[in-house]
C-alpha cells in the first residue's frame, strides 16, 4: 500500500501571502548570516506554496484535476529541495499520471526524496525492489528500505514488512512476525493491514482459525474503503469462502 496523503486544511493555507523577507535586509542589526537564513526560509515558504498549488491540481480541489499542471508546480517546488514534491513526482512517473509511465524516472525521484529522509519515498523504493519495477527484484533490498521507512512510523512500510514475512520473501517465512507488523500498521488505521489480519484469521495462518475475528477485521478494512475486504465479506456471507472442513 502506498501513501500519498493530502490534507484538506492545506488548501486553505494557499490564501496566505508569502512573506516578503527581502524587505527586512536593510533593518538595523541585520547580518549576512541572518540574510542567508531569511533567504532559506523564504525559499521554503515558496516551495511549500508551490507544492500546495500542485496538490490542488492533483486532486482537483477548487480547480479541474490536471496532472500536467500539478507536475509543473511540483517541479518548481522540487527545484527548491522540497522532498514531498520529489516524492510526488516519482509517484506520478510510477503511475503514469501526466507523464508516460517510467519506472527508472520514478526511482530517480524517489532516491532524491529518500536522500532527504522522506519515508514515503523510502517505502516506495522498497516496493519497486519487491516487485522488480525498473530494477531487478531484490527482497533483501526491499526489506532494507521498508525498515528505514518503518523506523519513522510509516504504516505502509510496516504492512509491507509483514507481507515479506508472510510470503518468506528475503526472509524465512514467519507468520507470527508478519502478524506483529500487520498489527503495528493496523493500529494506525491502515485498512490494508486490517485486510491481512482478517485473512490470517480466516485461514488460520499462525493463529487459531476464527471466522468471527476475520469478519471483524474485514469489516473494519471495508469501512475504510478497502475493496478486497468488502469482496471477502460478501464471499463469506455467501459461504463460498468458508474453510473446508475435513472429516476423519
């Protein structure tokens, strides 16, 4: 699962003017060091404003959705070192939004953002290595990047670590360890992790088979918009996904 989080509150901030720090340079007591710091602060403010404008176009908030226009503003913001913009550009290349899909270009931007300690980018690099998108599949490398992101509390990375343990990819298969990571992620409201926990209870993977608990977790995931969890709930209601009972 990938995070690309947008806050509706951020749109309201666009109305705030950018501080004109250049007017302060001739103030008494100004120093070259202070001027440099003001320049840096102004650049950050401008980069943030450009990023928020990009998000308006990306999500179509108050304007028509326009990925090309979003990308234009993201590039302006990224040029000022905004790691969130760097990550977003990588995501758009990965998905082919406003540009031709290009995994190599996506990885380039993810690496830039990850170098700036962006946990979303670190998670996405792991995902690229796990699935062999633009790179050779490398589960150990995927786990390395997932752990970097998870150390910052990235719930998608926590869930992805669980997936690697569940399937024994780059590590010895360990359902208990997988469940541990799924629970850590689910505690932060990640519907994908809740889906995975429900699957463990439905099929008795590392836990005692418990359909009631499976349904509880599927319902929670479905309430968050997880389509697969909703499908599993419907299948269980129809009886098509009930576990097979073996008689001696």
